[in-house]
C-alpha cells in the first residue's frame, strides 16, 4: 500500500511536474545521434533572456540558431540573445575546424552551460534541432506555456550523418499543395535533419511552375477539369470527379520557398520531367508532340504514350524553360525525370526516326539517352549536374548523371558499378504512397501495397552486392510522396508521418547503429510533438505487434 503522499508524488512525477531525485534522464532524438553519452542532471533555462556567446563563428552560423530561438520565444517566452563573453552565456557556440564534415556537430549539455561546436552553419543548425528535441515536447507550442520546466538533460553528443543526401520528395502535380503547405513540410524536414526537398513540379496531370516565356504552361497546363474518383478500376466502373483542380507557383513564390528552405539548411531539387509525363505541357503546346494532339491535362493516373517529340523545337522549348528554372534554384542539381517514357509514338514519328538516323542511334532507348544527354550537356553549360530516374540507364547513361534508383535497387547498383552517384529510393521501401497498416479499409484509398514503418526503417541503402569503394557512390536515400491518392494535406500528412522519421534515420545513421525498438520508443515522444503541432500522423505503428506497450 502506498501512502497518500506517495501517490500524490507518483501522480506529479508522471505529469512531469517535478524532477525526481536521481531520475534517469531520457533522450528521444530522431534521427538518433551517432554518439550520445548520457549524464545525470539537467540544464534549465530560467529567466526570459538567455545569453549566447559566439566564439569565432560566422554570421550564417549565428543565424543557424534562429529556428530554436523562435521556438523558445513562442513556446517558452524565452529570448536568446548575443552576449559579449562566455562567462555570461548559457549557450556557447564555438567554431571547431577539426569537424571536417560541415553537417557534424558536438553538443555538450552541462548543468550550467550548453556548448555547441561545429565548423559550419549546417552543423550549428543540426545541433540546435537536437537541442530542440531535448527540450520538453511543449517547445513545439504556438503559444507560451506556463508550468513547464524548460530543462535539457545533460549529455555529450558527437554527431554526423552517414549520407550527404537525405531527401524527401513531394509530387505537387497529381494534387496541388499550396506554398504554405510546402513550407510546413519543409519545417518538418528541418526538424529531422533532412537536407533535400525534391519538388516534383511537372506531370501529365499538371504543370506547376510559372514560365514567363510560355504562359500557356500554367494558363492551360496547370488546370484539369476531371479527376479519377477513388480506386483505379477499368472503364465501365471508373468514376470521375468533375471539378476544376490545379494551381501553380509563381516564380516569386518559388524564390520564397527556396529561401525558406535555405534558412533551414535544405536544398531544393526541382524536377522538370522529360521526355515522358509531359501531357500537361503538351495540352498547352501540342505542336511539341509527335502527333500534334490535341490533348487535355490528364485526370487519370498512369503512364501515357504521348511524350515530347525529339524534333529541334522541343529542345529549344525545354532549354528556354531551363533558362528560367535554373536561376530560381541555387542547388547544384536539376532533376530531369526520364522515367516511364513509352517509345510508341517515337517508333511511328518521321521526325523521331529521322533524328535516330541522323545521330546513328540504334533504337528508341538510345534516342531517350540522346535526349537526356543533350539536356544534361545544356545544364552543364549552366553549371548544373543532372539527376534522373533509373530509366536513364537504358540506352546509355549520360556522363556525370546521378541515378535515382526507384524500380528496386538494381538500377542503383548498376550505376554505382559504373562509377555514377546514386540516390536510393526503391519503391518497395521508400514509396510512402502505400498502405502502412494491414487494415487497409481503415485508411484512405491508396495506390496499393503495404509498407509498414518497420520495413522503411530496416531498409539498408548500401547494397550487399557492392564493394566498399562502389558503396561510396551511394550518396543518400529519399522517401517519395506521390499524390495520386493524397487529395489534401490531411491525407498527405497521414501517409508521410511517421514514416518520414524512419527515412530520416536511414539517412543519418549507419546501419550498424540502427535499432528499431529504440526508434519506436523515441517515436512515441516525437508523436507527442506532432500532436502539439497538429500533424495528423498514422497511428499504425502503435498497433504494430512489435511496439512495446508502456
Ligand atoms: C516513378 O515512380 N515513376 C519515378
Ligand atoms: Zn516525334
């Protein structure tokens, strides 16, 4: 039997109102740091001003603490501000050039001081995200929370990512996402130390980026008037939603998103699809197809035979487009698609056959290679490298191209063996458009499949087929969010969260450091943050039999 006093104390402890004597600190950081040495005791933010001393760091590194500063201001009413010496500071930021990876950092939380070391703003930014995740979950609140002790458990963290490319993709073509939603998504990427946002901007079902030279791309190409309603079924049973759907981003809006991402150490990788998935562009400019059209912006999902013709006008058109795209995106890569381009029209098109004869190409796969190579060479003149889906291997891989391996890992393995860089995004593990529970009827209609978070988590981006040297070409991993069946932000969040946490940890930790039961423990803390942020995540991981019940 417990006394009333003991029961009151147990209650208070479970509510987190009083720190227990000798209570072990808990750490729940996603992605988990490479090394974390737990220590006893806690640092506590007290007062409404907290001094930060910057020791030899540049202005960009000072800015790297801004997101944390906003959280402390909004949720805790605490203001971070610079002070002139280390003695007066609660947080000290020290430039440490021995940390050669710009994304690496050291974080030391002692009872009286927090010290962050990094060589670059990116490292300081990630240290600040870790610090945010060490603070009570209420730090995510939009309004000042009273009655919360703003403590950070003491520890020593030595952290750096396994991969230089840690990506999340978003298809804004099948269903449009507003600029504001894209920014909210970028906020979530930043929290998880994901450093690349792959923005899938063009598709059969919609063209989403303003191109001033070709206004019909958005006046016509950004809008469709019917959309498949529900599951993909054959014709007599197919249903349509007869509504106008679409939207696009102006170039000013794109610049705003890119700057917002940059402030969060996220590169934006634009994707302009070619030669396939181009029906929306062809609806606007049918003269660039083999047949001449006419076409409608597609409302059905799938792969369509009408793709760009390889006549000269197409190249001029796409080069003009890239002339406008390139200045908007400072990232050194442009994604030019290359996937799912049927060769049906090219086989029957006199202009395409003439192109093959003129260039000495043996088949239409080589014609696709010619197309990709030519656009890659054009982008190289603008200082950009290309990324393409693994179909760009067919007919010969363009020099210097990076391959995104999506139809399994075979394409990635072949490309790495050829000395090309690879981003692993195999559809069996990294396509977050699939169901995530076995109770599919309780989820919104999805494209199919079954991808529980545990399967995402356990995926090892390094294929066993490759040597250590070849594995160096696996530069990262990415989760893909195709939105055919993601009609709105709620459904997108349901599919993305929390599987995105598993993607993030795959990108950050070496396989040997990954631990699924520990990840699930940390995920339960993360979902408390999501609750506060209003993120509508799937709870499938809770009913997963592998989850330990508390
Ligand atoms: C793809 O999923 N078509 C790259
Ligand atoms: Zn043609």
